[in-house]
């Protein structure tokens, strides 16, 4: 028996709205630390005349690494859309019905394709103005229509349900 059920039109626009949540925060921190380290190493090579061309190259790599991390958003978006398109047979926007049962999350498309996700696979939770997003360890995204839960007055019950079922989850909002 399903505890909660929402319906969304999954599209690139939703992923754009979730952009800042698609990559785990620790990964962003690692990229920043490596970038700063490379720039400092490059500056050290230039200042102490160890190797000016190598120093310039290392500084350039240090500056370019955050950009490549930022551009990786497009790769993650394409992968999520491709996985969903494989399941639905549709490209672009498509309707998904997400049900939260007692033992698993069920994602159904309108042509009958089903995906089952165990609660212990969910690693991160994010919230925007319109959506809740659950991310698996493989960075798959499960979109939940927040407005529908609010209208049906099930929002708090849903959040408590997720807290109970997803023991390995990291919360990225104020409701921790």
C-alpha cells in the first residue's frame, strides 16, 4: 500500500532548478581545495623561478578545474534524462508517478514502465520552492511535487516518513 504518491512532468527545467543540488557538497569542496592547491603550487613555481612555463600551466589547470566541475552539470543532466527516456520511451518532458510504499519507492511512467528503489539507496535530500528531490548513491534523482503535498496537507507526514525510512540520508535544508 502506498503511503504517498505524487505526479510530475520530468524535464530539463526541473533539473536546472535542482542544479546546485545535483553534485554532492563534499565533491564541490574537494574541487575547490584541489584548485586552490594547484594555483598555489603554480605561483610557487613562478615566484621561486623553479619552472615558469610549468608554473603557468599548473595555475591554468587550477583555474580550469572548477570550470570543468561546473560544466559537468550538463553531463549529469544528460545521464538522468537519458535514463528516464530509456524507461519511458519519450524524449524531452514526460510524466512520472512516484509512489512511496512501505518497503520501496516506485516510479511509474505512463506507458507502464516501473522502477523500484529501496530506501537504503537514497543518500541525499534537497528542497526547492516547488520540489523535493531524493538522490540515490548513483546520483539518480527522484522528484516529488512539494506543492501537491502542501495542498493535501501531507508535507510534514511525508518528511517524517522519509526520515524514518531513509536512514543513510543527508538533509540539505532547514528541516533536519
